[in-house]
């Protein structure tokens, strides 16, 4: 039929930069492969499911007044053989596999203003927009393709390579070993003099000693080629140290001939650095078998829905499975999804964080998308899982790391996720429904001056703890440690030199310790399984013995000021002369990792005392700053005036205006740092009194916990590898552990938390 809405429609086709959501509904995981397909709004290009039980396409149409949609349904067709040779590779990339050749696409226009009736095809005012939508790149794919692609081109240093001359003593027999050490793999040949140097330790898993880059620093010879990657076609993994990037050498054969190397006789024997990274991060196939070789049982259902790997997104998937396995998160976003979608005022659900939280919860817990597939031999294969593409785009928007396709740290993502949830929940019921409250607790910091022996207790808000591990070498490997040992180390006293005591009125020595003042419903624990070696973080393979049964944390509870202790005066001096006041506990944590104290103090100060993770990230980001080792002084006063726009932006989130202004001044006008402070210190803790003695029947929550989830990192390097999650459903005799390996979900009869990176303990009430 031809309706009035279609005849009078004035549509604008999407440009190449316009997001077009045509593969999946933006409010649920119904997609174009399902029987009813997906409806794409021809006005704003939102994607919606067009049928029950949700019918988000109709809901969007009625709320927005956009009546015309393009229905897209995809069905598989028989594959055809092709002898066409692939084009010559000019990029190191993961290309979008659209699979268009293997599918048939069925489309038609419908009008929701006319009860979803089909519209006559070919109308000249509609057809250009229809064709543009059909040929547009799916919104969730556009940025992923761009993020993966790395152009491999020549540079001036490669093109103008001159003065090639084999160094004294050069021999083809010496190409099998680094000229400085005994490394025999990941070797790089200098194309200026023929020196052979091993690679950089932080960029690959072979453990080079940086002799390749050391040669460049000593000689200025820019271009090297990786031995073992040279092919008869004249290609190889070339690198320009001056540009600090992978490069193409179009004249490689001629450049190698100077050293007597015949390209035509070469065979590629090693993978390039990029290939190694891609292999580990995208093709990692974690063993889905038990120690005796038996296959683990695939499962699917509500709460047992897998998450597809979007490309290095296992860090996100593992954290989400653990977080949405917590009752408070499930109950906040799953049952209320329909109500939120009906009332949400955001024009684009894909860019609404609350919409995406509800969508994800519904996808994980409805069971609608968790169906075991056939293995083609009468058996059961793993489920396909759901792709959290729109969630990742929303939660990682504008973040310099999480918005990329690179592997990230799972614990850092947990902190980022909590921050994003805090921000959006402040606009709902004044934040009273915020599920992050299950993580909230307080710590009691005790400081004692060793000169006058007076003490001060202070209560601080917290959401997680970071446990150090004890490195005890054995003949082979490192000795295991117990969870209790890690907790003892975390709560142990540490010494502060140069403490400016307000009572002694001179620099003294002080001891400081931290304990739990209260306990959360769910305790998130990071185990710091890394150390710095030559300023490069390396993973520590230390087993932490964590019981699966009940764990009591009562021994680590603070008791407040005790009888016989005398309180220090309220006015405190700086921890060290001429330095800003910083959290010495965080400084000590960073110093224990091997960072110089001046960098630790500066990082903690610049990040607003927001914790070790933020400070460590700051150090890595500013490692090359020329003033990185210049002492941080307390002489600079914070600005008296702050940006009114920043005040309005933060006040609109529900924070008190005077507090917003105060935090902005403290952060030097940096709105992001001010927001971190506003979120890390709840409003009701601003005027918290010093810790009082704790009664025998404390009100700070029970101290008995059980392990209910953990995230494990598989791989020997902190730079790459694979994350998986283990989550316990149920309690007591009815409990069962499950392992989530991206889209694969299996029963886990014998969970192994010894090598986990992040733990979730649930309080036993």
C-alpha cells in the first residue's frame, strides 16, 4: 500500500559517518537473522525488533513520531566456491567479515503510523534512503574496523636508506644470534650496518633484552628488519626506530643484497610482532577440557548466556559475567528493562547508558538468546552467545583505552564500569537504586607518631581492595601464598619517614595501617600479580590459596581509638616538607612496585588521591614527560575561579553546587578529576567523624564471606593473553559453578581460583 506518511516523507540518507543500526535491535539482542528481522528507522536509523515480546521498533516509532522503517531479514544460502585470489596485503588488520556472499537479504518498507503495513517499494522520496541504509556499514562495526587497521607504509628513513656498509666482523653465520647476548629468536637486522639485536621485552612474548633498540640509540641507525619474517616475495617485518612504528620496505631485496642475503632463497620461519599479538588476543582457544581430557559440559539458559568476543573484549566479558551474576545488579536492570524502555527520554537508545545496562541484563538473564546448537554429528555444541557491541560503545565512549580494540586490564575496567554506573544512577531516584552500593564499605586508617605516640583514626570510603603477594622463589617457580598472608600484608603497619607531627612540631617517624571499618555486601579484590622489571610490568605466576568455603575477615576489622590511646591534634602537617598532602598508603604501594618516590608522590597528587590504580596509570602515561622526576611542591594555589560550564555539568548529575566548586578547585579545574573525587566520597561521608571504639556487636556488617566469582588471566604476559570468568549460581548444596569463556559457557565442577586476578566475595548474612 501507499500511505500518506510515505508520500509526504522527507528523508535524508545517512552519510558515511552516520551510525546505522541495522543488524540488531538497540534495546534487545533480537537481530536480522531472526524470523522477523530488524526494523531500521528511516529518519534516525535506530534499529528495533518488530515483533513480540518486545516490539521496540513500534515503541520507538510511537515515541519519536518516525513512522517509516526498513525491515531487513537475513537468511543463509549455500556457499559457492571461488578461485579468485585475494588482493595483496597492504594492512595489518582484522577485516570486517560481512559474510554478505553467504546470505540473502530480504527488505521492505513499513509504516508504523499505519499499524505496520507494508509500503509500496521504489518511491522516489524514500528509495535513496533505503539504498543508503542497505549499503551502510553497521554502526557497531564501523569503529571496530578502523580501530584494528594499521596501515603499513614506507617512511623517509626507509626510502632514503643510504650508507649501507657491513660492520667489521659481519658474517652470515652470525645472523642466528644476538650480537650482544645469547638470544636466538626475535632477532632484528640493522639495515645500515648488519648488526643483529634482540627485540624489546615489552612488545613480545620472547623476552628480548632490548639490544636492537640499544643499537639504534648508540648509532642512530633507524631501520631494522626482523629475521625469520623475510619471504621470497620480498616482504618482511620492518621497523623504523626513529618513527617508532612498523614500516614497509619496498626495496627490501636490494637492501638485503648488500649483506649477501638472497631474498628469493629465504623462507618465513617466525611470526611478526603484529601476528603474535593478534594470535594471542583473537585466536586464543582456552582448553574446554578437564585435566583428564574429558570435555566440559556446555550449558545455556537464564544467567548462562555467553558474550561474543568483539576482538580483545574478553576483559570486559569476564567482568560483566561476574558483575551481572550479583543479585543486586540483576534485580536492578533485568526486571525493570521494559519499564525503562517505555519511559526513557533519550532519542538514541544506543547512546543511553541506562538503556544498554537494561539491554545487557535482559540478554544475559532472559534466556531468550541462550540456546545450545548442534555439532552436526548428533551432539551438542556451544551456544552462539550475544555480542555486547552497543554496550561497549556506550560504556567506553570517549575513553582513550576502552574505546579501542586493544586488550585492557580487567580490574581497571571494573573500576571504570562502576564509575559509569554511578554517573547514570545519580539521575534516577537520587542514586538510591544504584547497584554499586553492594561494593561500598569503609576503611579505618590508623596513624601513630613514634615521637609522641599519639594516634589518629580516620574512616575512608572504599569499593575494592588491592592485595599484594609475597614473592618467594623456589627451585622451580614461585611458592604459593595464602589469602590470609595477603590480607596480613595489606593490613600490616608501614613506616613513614619525615612525618610532620603537629604535636612534636618537627619531622618524625610515624607508622600507618589500614583495616576494615565496615564490610560490603560484595567485596571486590584485586591481587597484584605483577612487578616492574626495568620499568616493564611482568606477571608473577604465584598461586594464591583461596578457599571456596566460608572466609572470616573479622581479624582485619578496625576497632577505633582504644582505651589508653591519646588522639593527635586535628591539624596535621604534610607527610613530607615542601610536598603536597598525599595518601602515603598509596605512595607506599607504588614504591613497592619499584617506582621512584618522587614519581609516586606526583602521580597520587595529580590524580587527586584517587587510589593506586589511577596513580599507576598516570605514571605510565607520563613516563616520558621531561619533568617526571621534578618534585611536586605545595606552593601552587588552586584556582579561585572555576569554569561555570563544568560546575553546571557536574551539578546536573545531582552533586551539591558548593561541593562541585570545591572539588573543581582542588583538581585545578580538571572536571574529570573532580568527578572522580565526587564519586569516590559519598555526600554523607563528607562530615564523617573520626573512628570511635567498636562495640562487641558491631554494626559494620558481618565479616563472613564466600567466594562467588573470579576473573582469571591466561597467559604469561600482562600485555596480552585471555580472560575468563568463573561464577557461582545458587548457595549451599544447590550451588553450582560455571565457567564463562566468551560465548562458551560450561559447568565447572572443580573451580580453580588459585591463579585468579579479580575475586568477588559475597557476605554471608
